[in-house]
C-alpha cells in the first residue's frame, strides 16, 4: 500500500470524508485505510497517485508526502 501523509485530517469525520472522496473517483475501486491519529491514508498501489492526491485535495485536505 502507498501511504499519503495528510494535513488537517484530525478526526473520524475527516477519515470518512477522505476515504469517501478517494473511493468516489472514477476507476478508483481500491482499498483505503485512513488513520486520523497518524494523519495518514494508505491506498492500494494500483490506484493512480495523482488521482488520489486530487481526491484528498478536493475533500479539503492537503498531501504533505507520499511513500511506498
């Protein structure tokens, strides 16, 4: 899984919003694990990183870094 460090994701509601935003992107039928405590989102490596970053941004959050 690829890990995205997300700024501003601080609660369960944030986790839900980010997860939903990623899953709603066309072609992104993927596994998403959000952890507000660590401000991280883990997404299947099959997902396009640009689409995932766009989805997180569109949910109102920012991606600090991405790691494999």
